[in-house]
C-alpha cells in the first residue's frame, strides 16, 4: 500500500495502532495523529513518561506485545526496531490489517504541508534541523518540528504546530527518508556510513539522489558545494539547487568570517547580496556550514534575513551536540554524539581551537559493523587527543559476529586505555583530568551517563558498581 493510500486512511475516526508508541520517535507521531482526530491505541515494552502522557489523553496503551492488541485497528504503524516476527505485526498481517513504517506515516502527514523542510546528510542533521527550527520559530511560522535530539527551546525533540510548515530531521538508514515528501530537501554531506545496510558509497549516493528527486518542481534542494560526493550525487538534478559553502562558489556563503573565543561571526550572502549578520553561540567551522545550510533553506522559503539572524543567534546547541556538562578536577566536560570518523574529525578540529591544556577523550564505538567498516579511520582520529579512553562497543541492534572489540582499537592507539564498563571509564577519566583540560565523552551509545557522573561530584552511583 502506497503513502498516498495511507494518507487517505489517516482521516478522523480512523483507528491506528502504534507498536512501540512510547519511543522517542513514535510518541510525537501519536500526538500528531491525535491532533488530526485519528483514534490511537498502542503498545510498548515498558512503562514510561510518554506512555503515561498518552494515557492521560485517553490513549489505550498495552505493556507487552500481544496479538490481540491489534484487534479493531484499521492500520498498524511500527518503528524500524519492530520486525515481522513481532506478535502484533504477525497478527495484523494474518488479519489483513495493513502495516506501515513510521517513516511512511510521517511522509503521509507531511504531504499536507506547504513547506516540508527535511534535513538529511551523514553528519550534522540534528544541529542543522535545530537551527532551522529556531529560525522558523523566530519567523512565527508556528512550525511542526521533529528532531533526533532534545532541543532546549522545545524542552523535547518535537513540536506540533498549527500552520503549514514542517521541519524534520531525515535519516538515510534503511532508506527511511525515501518515504518522506520534502518540498525543501537539505543535503549536508554524503559519506560512507550504515554499512550494515548500504554496500558502497555509490549506493548511498543513489539513495540521496532519490531523496532529492522527491522534491516537487517548485521546491528546491539545498546542497553542500564544498563536498564533492554530495555534488556528484546531485549532478544534472532537474530541481532548483541552492548551494552553500565556504570554499567553492556557492549561492549562499559567508563573508567577513572571524572567530571570537572560538565562536564564529559572519555575514550571510545569498546570490551575491547581503542577507544578514550571524553571531553563533556554538563553536567550529562546521557550525558555520550548518548555519549556511539552515539559512539557505529558510531564505528559499521566504523567511526574512532578520528572522534568520535571530534564529541562528538564539541557537545554543542541542542535547549531546558538544553539550557542556560541567567540570571535574578543574577540567571542562563536554558530551557529544559523534560516532563516525568524519564526525570525530570535526569534533577534534573544533576542540583544538578552544583554550585547553590537554584534550582527553572517552569514546564508545557504536555497533560492531561500523567499528569494523571504519576501523582505520577510528584509529587515525582517536590518535589525535592527548589521551584516549575506549569503552567497549555499544551493540545497539547487532550481535558480535566478528569478535571485534574496543581492545583492538586501544592496541593501535598510543597511550589508549581500554575500559570494559561505564564505571571503569568514569574512574579512568576522573584520575586523568587536570585543571585546564577538555574532557570529551563521545559516542551514540550510553557514554553520556559518564559525563553526568563526572560533574556530579559523586561519581558513578553505588548501585551501578
């Protein structure tokens, strides 16, 4: 069944059952459906604040995955983590109830918006989407927003607006973003990642090209002119292309760029004309690029230069994106989501521009397949900090079929320390940290807990030891 057919089904009175409804990505979808008059039921593996909030709105949520939970549903929507062997999915298929992915449901919903701004790319999606969200809020567009991280101005990762603008982070994993219906598609960069699904850079480029081709003729694609693989993927694209960059000729660029204590200030130039002046509260050249991408998309949508500047200047970071957590032993502690060699390169390049005595990095690789695929790249980048602490690999959805371990990385990185547990990692960082150091806890797994322990002054809770 197509996205257009799903759109026709999602009408007031339709009964949609959401499997995994308490999840960070499914809970906002449930609220959007409720807003449209859809009857929502759901299931989840455990109780949570999200489950409690939905129940308070009259949503029946079952804990556990029971076949009978789908009875009476017109359709079932699942997260990517729910597979065909799930009892609810099996029961729905047996009963002839159509089953859709979350991305398909979002695609059906966003097709009703005049402006559907989707931000894609191997790196920088959450930050750029957050910047776009700030701009849309400053422009009083009353946007709906979905971001893959917590944005302080929202107090969450989502917002349900009442008007015709939808700002959304779009992930390429499993080609999920190909179910979306963007009117403005931002492509920040195209690199090798998720090699447990994709098999080559060329296959990834094809996926991003297909994503760009989803944009209607009156929409546009915003693309990184400084990134050859991105531009190659979009070569000959029959859509309006708004390029951004600092090194190559681009329609949107920065002039008079300077850094004050690591924070960038610059003029934004669009098609040769001054648009606005930006003074960012987040450091790094990569955030200049993210800001240019957000400005380019917003400019195409007709947002004023004043609102673009105000939105960019108001952005102070998203959760786990070089997030300052506090101090330990006189060292500043930052937490970051980087989990790819390219992201580590950007992170360390930025950190090196900030005042510091030493850079100490604790890193937890994310998935066995990514560690194997980018092993040499991880060794190269993780050799840059003055000291590197390696936590054992976070498996996420995978089982270890290769025998890979963070020990293998530690053996290749001079002076690296291997830690099997979060508690050992916290103890290692605490013993190493000195006044003037930058301490970075890095990875897409659970290492952010260590940052909290370090700055709490109490260390790891005794219950976890």
